[in-house]
C-alpha cells in the first residue's frame, strides 16, 4: 500500500524553525490541499517529507520505508514531484520534457520504447498536448507550459503526486484545467497533495485540507470540518463568510 | 528530422576526410599517390614512416584533443545549464597547464612519464571542483565565468612565476606552447600517455549523460524525477577533469573549442544535453584538425599556435552566444 | 681669464649638442680598454696585453666565453654607461653590450668605440679580426691569428668527403645556408643536411628518409638551452635516426660568437667524420 506517512517532522535552517512537529498521511485516492500563508513552511514540509531536505527531527515513511534510505530513483517511482519553480534550461520539444517523467524508469530521452512511450503518449493526451508535442517549450504560453509540467508529472504514473503551487500565475480557465487534470489523475487511483493559495478552488477540489501556520499543522480534515471563518481569520488574518462551498473574503482582519 | 539522423554519419565521414587531408601537409612534399599508398599499404619505408609516425599522429592528437574538449564542454554546459560553460573559459585548461608545467620543470615528470598527464588531471579536477562548488552557491552564470577568468589568470600568472623559479631551465617557446596549445611533433608515444585518461573521462561522461537531460528541469525537479544530484555532479566533474587534463597534457591549453561544437550540434539533437555529447566530441575533433591544417598553411615565419586559431574561431562565437541570451536567463 | 676659458668652452660645447661634439680620436695604442660583452671580451683578451685591459664584461669568465681562462683576475664592469665612463677608458669594444644606442652614446661622450659586428662567413671573420686588431693598435697580432686560422683551414681542405652533417641545439633547432654554422660545416668538408636558410626546427620528415652521418650537437652541456615538451628531438623518428649517427659535441664557447675560435668546432666536425 503506497502511503506517505510523515511523523513529527521538524525542519531547522540556521536558527529559524521552518517546520515544527508536523505529521500527516497521504494515501491513494485522496486529493489533499495544503494551505497556509506565505512563509508558513509548506514547501519545507513537503521537501522534508520527500527527503529532499534534511529534517532535524521526525521521520517520513513511504510505503513503510524511511524516505532517506530510498534512492532518488526509487522515491521518484513512488512520488511524482512538481516543484514551485519550474525553469526549463533548453528549448526542448514538449515530448522530450514530458518524457523526462520516465527518467526514474531508466529510459534514455529520445529513444523511449514500449511502456515508457505509451505512458508519455497517455500523459500528452490527458493534458491535451498531443498537437503540441513537437513544439519547442520556449514558444509556449504560460498555460501551455503549466500543462507540460503536469504531463511530465503524470507520465511518471507514480501512485502519489506532490505539486507545489501548480496554478500560480495562471488565468482562471487554465487553473480549472490543471486542477481538473489532477482530479482525474486522483480518480484513476493516485493520491495528490497540492499546495494552493486559492481557498475557493481548494475547497472545491480537495477531499481533505491541511492548514499550516508558523511551521505547524493546525488543522487536518475535510473542508466541511476545517473550513470556518475562525480558521480563515486565524490562518490568513482575513474576515470571511462561508456559505456551503462558497467563501466570501471581505477584507483584512 | 531527416537531417538529424544524418548528423552522425556526416560527422564521421567528415572527420575521416579531415584526418586524411591533414596527412597531406608536411615539410617534405609527398604527392597524393605516394601518400595514399603509404596509408593503405605499399610504398617504401620512408614514406610510411613519414605518414604513420609523423603526420598521422599529429592529426590524431589534434582530433582527440578536440574531442576531449568538445565532450567536456557539452557535459559542463549540461551540468551548469549554460551554453557558455567550457573547460577553457572556466579556467580548467589553464589550471591543468599549470600543474603540467610544474611537474615538468620541477623534475617530477622524470619519475615516470605518467606523472605529466596525472599532474595535468589534478589541475583540471581542482578547477572543476572549484567551479562546481561555486555553482552551488550562485545561480548566476556570469559569476561562474568570472570565476573561470580568475582561475585562468591565476594559473597563467602562477605558471610564469614557477617557470622563472624552476630548477630545470625552460625555453620561452615552451611556455607559450603550454599557454596557447600546439600539436607539433606529437607522436604516438605522447598520445599513448594521454589517451587512456581522455577515454576514461569520455566514458564517464557518456555513462552519466542521462542526468544531464534531467537537469533541464532545474535541480529541484531533477531530484524529483529521481536524479542523484551529488553523484551526477561528481561524475560530470571527474569525467570533464580527466578528459581535459589528458587533452592538456597532450597539447597544452586550448580554449573555446568546447563552445562552438555543442552550440552547432544542439539544434540537431533537440537541445538535449545527453544526445549532444558524442556529436560535440566528433565536431570539436574535426574543428581542431581543420584548425591544425590552417596553422600549417598560413605562411608565418614560425608556426602559429593551435590555441590562437581556436580562439579566433571560438571567441567571437562566445561573444555572439552571450549576446543572444536574453537578460532573464542570467 | 685663461683659467675660465676651458670652462667657458666646455659650457659652450655642451650647450650646443652633438653637432659640435668633439671628434673622437682613436688612440693609436689604447692602454685603457673596456669591453662590454663576452664576444668583445674574446678579441680584447686575445689581442691586447693584460695591463692594457681596464675591464671586461661580467660574462668574461662564463663557460660560453672561449677565453675564460685568460679572464681570471681581470676586473669586470657592468656594461652600463655610468659604470663605464667613470673608469675613464680610452677605448670601448662591444658587439651588443650596453644596448643598441651605446656606440652613439659613447662617441658623444668622447670615447671611441670599436664595434665587433657580425660576420656571415669565414673569410669575413678573418677580415674582421684584422680590422679589430688594427683598431686596437695590434695589427701584427691580428695577422698572426689569421695566419694560424688559414693554416688550419688549409689542412682541412683535403677532406672534401661530403658526408652529411646536421647541426642541432637541444631544442631541436638547426640552421641552413646563410649562417656561419653552415659555412663552418662546409669548411670541415661536410655537407649540411639542412638546405633551407634560416634557423628552424630539424627536418623531422627528411630524417625519415635519410640520416646524417654526423650530428653536430651544440649547447648540450649548457643550462640555457634544453629540450622542451614540443621538441622534435623527442619524436621517435628523430631519436631512432639520430642515435645511429656519429655525434660531435660542440662546445658552446666555440659557436656562440663569431671569431677565430670557430676553428675548434670546424676541426671537431672534421675529426668526427673519421670515426
């Protein structure tokens, strides 16, 4: 059972505590939103959970094994990671970038065969990029690039997906498209942990919400339970009304 | 796409032609029929000696030096994600030259003939290590190139100082050869000492080329897709150091060769660093053999240095590539 | 008034500059001679009495100075104008010492200069020796040196066996027609393997076809010239061909300046072919 279990992780950098005693789990079939103000420690938490950053305390288990003992390729086969900054060093073709998702399976770029090639094709199709497959990435718009990065993550066909602000700086239509893609990915049996700033979208798509503030997890549960005006005031410092699944943010508290 | 699959065969054929053409040049006149006879069997002993012991080793030395610098340049560009990275620009060749001259003029090279290439490699590895550590601390490639300039300047100055203080006497022409590069009078003896290291370095770079593709996504995402960053950095640094050190031991410090070839090759291989390694090696070898032909054709009183011709071609290319990059890329 | 006159004249002359500089009269028999470089040292030591030599150049005792033994115990002076003028010589002998403007400068200062000059072949060497001897006031000694040289040359005239000789330095540099070395090889009765004029790298490719009978190895004992990493001497073809040749070692002192002592080198070459 592929499950990411994070137990009491703390992350220190110099004298500052970025994450303090955080615990959560991520299993297949879940769409989990990770929310919190800037600087709450969300990125540090997910990086420590994957073993990309050292935790000063606690441990993170992937399928029962400590992530630190896994090789990068083993971990990549279980978790597909979409980081916050997504530079592209060279003007590769869309297909080549998406093919990098199969890296952990040992495939050389440009000569993918069999299962690898099929996975790439599926990812391209899922993200509506089949027509753009031969285009160079430096000729794409922001929305198209976001879909390329998603496709790259999906091509790995890993049981879990962790995405750090995948819809930042996108227009509303592109935002919906990306989140729809992630939801269909979850619907096919994967688990996704997505860092989001748009609370409305998070509430709409996520089956569970994890709220962070000042390096701590302060709430972890379905939107119905955790999404309250008090929470919003506490976490973000804003006045808000919650009506069903609609949230009206009225101003700073 | 057709032209992309023609790249390798075209480079191989062009390389062979260039090597044969290089054999046409020499201080005694050897007409084509005797030359070809010497290459393919027949012809008298003197002709065979001239072609196989004098002209061919020189051409082959130029080729493998070019190939070593080309593959190192392509790999370093993949690692640092920047088309301006290259052993000469980053001070690796100059550092290798410094250690090579140190071992030669302080008597260390008399212990064993392997001491010279090993010393050059130590110099190259030190420089690549410095560059890589610097690359971890700064995202700006301008800073890296400045560090490379600093390394080159330091190595050049230290070399002048050491050679003036050396217990073994030296000739000024020797120092110029080390700093500007030359394949004059190269025989299979010298090639045999340098080739194992060039080959080892090239193989390491080739074996770890996939990681260079992964780095296209940036270091964070590359780790995410399963790249062991530390191992990739070490492998690329060691491979480039071995290949560059071997090349410098054979022909002195030649700069800018590793810039032109990868830049030309990249559009043909989809800008994938991994697929650019071998074609860059072949094209750089070809360029250096052609440069060595020019060096012997240009009528100057003393033979021009190979590094001069390489810089005449490569430095304008360097400036042009630098100007083409958008400001945002730094 | 009369005491002021020389002072006034001196002031007047110095104010007028070189047009009115005094004519430098070369003394018939100079007795205070200074030489500025080691090539000039050879002539000074050979042609003059020891007590007429005021000072030699600092290189007079070095291993590349032919007359180094004779230079023992004689004072030396650095070839800078101040150091030399203060000694008040009545003649200065030089080839390159003191720099390119030294001759004009010393003449302006009122000191006559004998320029040794370079000579491209053996007859000019002899003519030059005579000229220098004349200017030093020792014409008979000059004639004697030339007579001995001629006698040695005549001895060698019979051996025109035309064997192939190749001159080389440790750096693999050789020279062809137009140089004094070339003339020396011919005077020894040999043929110079290098046929291109000027100083160049040894002809590696020609060595693949033929090897010289005699290798004239110059400067191999000195520390200022040595095989470098790109030297053609290290090439296997060169090593193979040249180790089979007869090697005649030429002392640096014999060939580093042009003078009568080149005969030692010519004779060494000629003897080399006899082995």
